């Protein structure tokens, strides 16, 4: 495992987005507020160096932004959906222009590989394309009435202000999933990014501002409020925000869900995952290895869809384990902007501490270390955020296995008998985001995706747990929160549903044949 030094001209990138000149943490899409909250310093986990700082938003700043978002909604909702779609199309094109710089900034500020940083921006472009098509397909229903001379229909209207709380691991993509759909539906958005990755959020807001100014988009359609958890609490408790979409830990999601639910608002929660791949005797190891290894170590194990568990049939257990050990020996850990490296750093030293405590707990519970973990030191690892991906043999009921650890730790476990036994092990965790089976048996594959199969929101066959396509709805069940973002009909949560009945006769027949004579 090696690390090679790679330089990035971060000053040039910051200058391109005007980040160092802003230093403020609140925007309404057309201009920046002068915020006076505590300074948030963004450190790169790649080098440990300070990139830039931002003055966070205060409660006063939040209030000003919400008022602008409400005001902007009054006009934005009246724009025809295809016209809103045209603005989003232009935003997607701007992202194409800025893809390399924004992708490098994502990689440098968050620590994921350059390929993944560029891929994240590509997800933004893809959701914009999806939203443009959707702008001419915000369809309702026409329903036959039981009353003669009547017609019923259902239609969808925009909700209002949509609050978006995003996490550090996908600092721009998940925000764009929500934003592109909310905008095309006629909503305005207020975004609270992770305080660990504020600079990528500012860069996105700068790109948006270019597009909005060229199209005379009303102020308040795209708002940004950078701050700590208190800003998120304000949003969750704010009756003026009918929908709050929150991505993060299950603990955070429970807090948001309770606050929003107490005021009878709507919440879209994308929370923790404890994702497993079932490997059956017929599995093709040529696809098992890359799927399992990337799932476990990609983004340094900091994806909600990262592979945490491998459930392997006893007949092939040793063969798979040996192959994994061999593959892990080939991993290159280092600067994520060097495309020859496979694994970058964890987001910060707090994440490293959580990783180390998880390893200690796994050992204390009786897990057997197969590939040793630990923190890397020396030249190129000065940030203290680089760790070695670890593998343990463990039991599914271990407390540490039942929890989500946001780090590259993989647990191996055996199953015997039929695939039903493996599915039972997989489902026996509190989370329910992503799952996969590696098999060449049609029966096993069909059973896995049936009503008695995986209980996760995502169930894949012969691909890993990590990653998702824009076209499908993304989300999970149980403690993952039950939300759905991105493709399919996920757009409906950003709108309110309305049933209309038209009477085109000269009489007033009542439903169910009720008679009411005057």
C-alpha cells in the first residue's frame, strides 16, 4: 500500500469560484448576505491544511433567507414547468463547464478519489437532464366519477419552501437530487450543507447565480445557509418549511423526523446503511471481487451504500476470503487526486477515532482480524486521516456489526444451507438501505428480490451495494428512514396532491346516492 504526492492548484480553483472573496455563509441565489456567525474553517483531509474559512449564518441570517425563499416561491410557482426546466437545463450545462474544477474541489475538500469527485458532478448533470424531461411530464390522473355528468381528476401543485440538509460524504450530488426536482416542481430550496464541506456548497451557489442572473430568476429560489446543527434544528421546527429532506446518520434523522412530525410537516429521510452482499456457491468470483472491494473501500467506506458485510456460503468461504486478502494487499492508499490510488482519507480525525474504536470493539466482541487495520503515518499521510481498510470474521449478532461504522471495515460471515438462510442474516439488522446477491442461479436471484427476500430499498443482482443510477428512486427502509430521492416518481414528495371534481350538469347529485331535499 503506497501513497504518492500529487499537487492540486487549489488557489486557482478557489479563485475560479470566487470563494476566498465571499467568506459569508448565506445566499439567496442572487446575492450573498454578510453573515457574522462563528468562523467555520474547512480543512482538507488530503493534506490537513486549511483551505479557506466561512463566517457561518446566525438565526437572524436564517430568518432573512427563509423570508426571501417564501417571497421567491410566489413568483417561481407561476413559471410554466417547461420554463423552469429550461433554467435547470442551463444549470446542467454550466456544471459540464465546471465539472473538472468542481470535481477536484469535491475530492480535495471531502477526500474521495478524483474519479469519484468527477462522478459526483456527473450525477448532478444527470439529475438536471432528468428534471428537464420531467418538466413536461408532471402528470396527474383523470378518474371516472360515479355521478353522471361529473369528471374527477388529480393534479400536483408545488409545496413551497423545501429544506435540504446534506452530509459531507456526497457534498453536492445528494443536494442536487433534491434541488433539481424541487425546482422543476415549482418549489424554492434552502440548503444547509455539512459544516465539514462548506466550500463545495459555495461553489455550487456561484454556478447557480450565473444561470439565475441570465434568466431573471426571482431571488430566493436557491438559498444557502451554512452553519452547525442549530441551523438544521431551526429548519426542522419551522412551519414555513413544509418539507425537510435530511441525509445523515440515523440519530440525526430521528431528531429531524420527530421535530418535523410534531408540526405535521413532511420529511424525506436518507439515513444509515448496513449493507451486505450475499455470495452463493454459483457466484462468479470475477465480479464478486471488484464489487465487494470497491463497495467496502470506495470513498474510504464513507458511503451510506458502502458494503459492511459479506455473507458467504460455507462451500466457497475460504476461497472468497483468500481472494479478498490478496486483493486488499494490492490496494494503494494515498492522495485521492492521484488516480493510481484506490483509497483516500477519512473526512477528519474524529472519523479516525470512530474507526479505531470500532476495531477495538470488534476485537473485544470476539471478531477475528483477517486484514489488519490501523492509521498510516509518514510522508504523504501528515493529515492523520489515512487508515488501512480492515477485514474481520464476525457474527451478525455482534453489537458492532449491527451498527453502521462510517469507515472501511468489512465483516465476513458464513452461511450454510439454502439462500433463505443468507437472506435472514442479511435482513437481521436495524438498517435497510442497499443489498446485493452474487449468484448465477435464477431461482436465488428471483427469491432475493421477491416479497420474502431482501427488506432493503435497493436489492441488486450481480452488482455490489455501492452506487445508484439516477433513473431509479434511491432510499431505504427501517432505520434508513423510508425516503426516496432522485428518479422514478420521487418528484411527487416535492408537491401537494389535489383531487378535483367537476359538475357539468344543471343538477347537484350527491355522492353515494345520498338525497338531501330542501
